[in-house]
């Protein structure tokens, strides 16, 4: 089996949770598709498939066969250097081979290429690159690559708006006239037979033009063996419309309900328009992130400074950024010094100083000096592009809490239709007798109550309850510098009860410095010189501190041989003819090296929160090099806030107990897991995850770390939180990443998760409460069908609007 591929497809035409289930079911039936997740709020499908068994065209065909569409963009490229029909055919073939391109037409006469593509798979920059690789030049581009999907969504909203206006033009006069007639505000002429024909003329365009979407949607759903909201609307409105026809034709006496069918369809259209606009607000985070990008860049090529579109910057280009300009792509500074505002990505307000050798990130703002840097990551490889991809994937994922709503939605519509049928039969055969002068007969009364049941039921609210909250929550997280990989991480973080913090680089700055050197008669510089020579090959922060101290003192280091690092213990090597070992007391004890008279000094240094590195020369401990790491700004405040939130906080470290406890006292931590080897961190996390005696549920444990040796523990924890300043390995292992190294981001991440989870529960409560209360009310004859349609239309709007409150919620 070949390597699975991931695709994200923008879907159009989905109206409720049943539509989601239909698309998912259809995709999963396709040979080669391993998994498919469809999100109603973001209107996207994430598909994992085997490219050896199925391709993009088969996947899109499966979606279209289910009755839904794919949002596409169109680009018009003006092509230069086309010489003949063969060139046009070759370029057309090259464009069609690009994944995500659905259609490509190249016209030699007009020197234009028209391309229809899927914007979530391929960008216009990639189209231009393909043209260049084929040997041609794209001088001009029609349309905006970033807005292709947004334009498709905007077109859908515009269509909903046109349909609503059309519906209002016909339904509003019809409704007002009908109400006035029923209240006797008009004379007997209002009951003439021709009036019924006039009402039919107003109702018919609404029923079959404005409401056409519900008929086509219902037919497609039923053809796929499913039933969705469209089926309920089509059944309810059609029942009222068809019932009225025999009365209009003069075959029966009675009251027409043409205004009921017209108002039902128009109100549902209104609700869908408001819902679509609200959902657009839920996806604003992505638009904001896209808006951060610079449009152009000043690059130096062949010794000349030129301005190019940011998509044309290449890896290795020298890029100039002046004060007040955005940094266009990721890179490393080669000349100049400045401060850079990185708040748009990290949430940190203080500018960061940059100089030669420092990394810079695309979309951040250069504040003061001129910077010249080498581009290292461009296009989809930049940090901003990766953040956008992560946010999109998170917004398209499903939280576990959504499973209940999905299961209910799958059977919801058939159950409602069953209740509607029972309502009709109950009122028709068992309903109380009507007064002799009643305007209604038994059949009409049963029909009206059945229609009310059909149109009050709302699977949309259930389908939108979770994804809209996840969408807004993950977007808000991105604004705060918190990247959540999926909805599951967002939900789990809301249940955290224990937070385990790695010490070095998480609680502390991770930049230790030498504070004390203690020797037994050996000159201080000689001890430091030997230790630094051995530590020169180490990547551990403590070793780097010793090496840095020797460099600062201007000591010339020895060449070493036989270097060996022992994880969690130390390093040893041969230097200047001596066997030198630098490590902790565990290392010395295991080797049987006596501490001589240095033990009291070790204990003193450890009590001062300093790490005592023992230096053994030729089998005897000859001195101590003490290294201290200071707390990060905000660490103590963050730990206080975590405890205030009711969380248990623990610190895990390889340091000895005395040093660890001294740091813990400074930070305000009361539980310390010290002298834990890298491989032991996972075991400690497992022990914390064990339910206490008598407890029914296990604690939800979060691990916060930044190093390579934290990756297994981050993966073992229920929620792994990686510090963004740490290693790529740690970040890859964690479902939550903090873009800055500030520990207060952990507080914000948990607070955001809790608020999002609370919003999801509110939405689900409303969706279930609404249906549980109002469906029986409609069945009991307590709801007019038009009021029922209005309530149904606004129930999903309420759910989306409630989720949007997260955008302005105060996050600790």
C-alpha cells in the first residue's frame, strides 16, 4: 500500500447534520478512502486516501453524486511565449497534471489560460510556477488566489439573499392579506373565488422557485438512502400547498393555507441566510491570519534590489526589510539589527531583538532598523502557512462530544417523520370533536399539526452545536498564540486536573550560567578548562553553560578523545592525558568515585537552587562547577493561576531533590518529581494517570515541555502542551503548541478550552431542549406552522451566535 494522502475539500450545498453524514458515508464507500471527516461549520471535508486506489476526480465525483458540490476558484492567466498549438496543448497538459486543477483551457489566439481549480489544494502561485516550469511566462493573473473559496461562499450567500428577497416580495403581501382577511378587516370580496387564484399566484413562485433547493436537496438525500432537513421542509410546505389546491379549484370548501407554505419557506431562507453570515464570522480567524502576510518583498538578485510578489521569493534569496515593513518569509538575519513585533503570531506584546544569526518569521513586523536576511522557508513551508494549515485542520476536526449529536442526527429525520404521521393519525381519529361552527374540519386540523411537527424539528442546531464552537475556539486560540491540532485536544484540555511542568526551558529560562567553582587544591581555571573541553561535545544546556564560561574567560580548550554521553548522568572523555568525567552525584556513585571533602559544598549549592556538576579526574572527584538557571518571567504567576483554577501542579526534572525543591519553592510548586531520567518521565506520567484509591475516574494529566527528551512524555500525557520556543520533535508530539515560551500561555489554553467546552454544552443543551420541548408542543397542537418555521429557522442562528461570543470572551 502506498503512503496515504490527505486532502481538504470545500463542500457546498450542505444544510444540516444529515448532509454531513451523507457526504461522509458516500466518501467512506469509495474504494481507497481510508477516512473522511466532514465539518458543517467550516463546510469542509478532510479525506485520507490511498492514491494508488483512488484519485481526486473519483473523490469529487462521489461528493457530486451524493448531491453536493465543490467550491472552486477560476484563474485567468495571460501567457507569453506561446508559439504554436503544440505549446498551448503542452501547457494545458502541464496544468491538468497539477493536483487540484479540474479544468484548464489554453487559447493560442488570445494567449490566455483559463483554469478552474480547488483552492484548498492548489494556489494561483503554484499555477504560475507550473507555467514557468513549462517554459512560459504568466504576466497577469485574474482573481485572487486567497479569496477563491471565500468568493464561492460569498456567491452562495448572495444567492440565499436573492432567494429571500424574492420570497419576501411574494410571501409578505400574501401573509398580510391572509391575516387581515381572517380578522375581517376586508369585506366579503376578500372571500371571492378569484382571491384564491390570486393567492395561488403569489404562493407558487415561493413554493417552486424560492423553495426549489429544498426539493432538489430532499430528492438527493432520499436517493442516497438518507433524510435531511430539506425532506422535512419539502414535506411540510408541500402538504400545506397541496391541501389548498382542491379549494382553489373549487372542488372542496374550506380555508386555504397557501400563506403557510410560502411563509415557512421564506422564514427558513431567512434563517439560512443569517446562519451563513454567522458561520462566516466563525471563520474570521483564518481570514485574519491570511491578512497578516506581506504582499511583496524586496529581494537582491544579481546585485540589484527588486520588488517581487511574496509568492516569487525563493529559498536562498537575500531579502531586505526596512523599518515599519512586514517580514515577507521565514529566514535568518545576515546583516543589521532591529526589534521585531511578533505579537501577531505569539501573542507576546514586547518586541524581540534581532541581529545576525537570529531567525525571523514571515508576517512579523520590523520596528526599528534595516534587516537583511536569507530566506530559508517560503510558500507553504513558512511558519504562518503551517499555522494556517494547523488551524484549518483543527477547525475541520470533530470533538468527541460531537459523537452523541451525530448519532442522534442520523436517525432524527425519520423519527420526526414518524412522529408527524402519528400526530396526523392521532388528531384525525382520536382528536376531540370540533364545534359545529368551526372553520376547520378534522382533516385540516390534523394536517396543520402534522405540518407544525415537520417544520419545527431542527437537525441543524444539533449539527452546528459542536463544530461552530470548535471553529471559533481554535481561531481564538491562534490569535492568542495557542495552536490546537484538533477538536479532541480542545475538549480534553477543558478536563485537565493535573499539570506536569518540565523544569529546564519551561519553568526556567533554559539558559543556565556558571555561578560557583569549588576545587580541592587544583587551580580553578584548570578544572574549568578540563571540564569545558569535555563538555564542548555536549548539547545539554548545563554543558553549554560550562563551555560558555571557559570561552568568556579566554581559556584554550584541549582536544578530546573517546567522548561519551550518558543520559541523565553526564559526559566523559580523555583530555590532556587525563580521563575526565563531568556529571551528577549519581554518575559518581555508580563509578565509585569518592567525593572526598566536597559533600558539604554540594549540599550548600543544591540548597541555593544551583545544580552541582561534579568533575572527576582520573577516578577521583576534584571539584564542583555550580550552574544555576533562573525562573522565566511569568512562571510563578502562571503556576499561581493554575492552582487558582483548581489544578494540581507538579514539576519534573532530572535535577537532584534539593536543587529541584529550591526551584519549586521559588515557583510556588508543592509537588516535585526529581532525579527522573529522560526515559523515566513517561513512567511518572503513567503513575499520575492512575486513578487514586476509591476514585471512579482517572485524572486528566497535561505535560508541558520543550525538549527532545520531553517528546515521549508529551505523547503519553492525556494532553501534551509544547512550548513553541522548543524543538520540532516536542511540538510534533504535542496536540497543543504555545507559540511563545511564556508559561502563562498554559493558563490561557486551559481557560480557552474550558470556555469552549462550556459553549458546546450550552449549544447541545439548547439544540436538544428545543427539539424535546417544541416537537411534542407541535404534536399537541400548540404551535402554528408559521411560528414553528420561524422558531426552527432561528434555533440554528442562536447556536452559531452563541459560539461567536467566544471571539470576545475574556481569556485569563
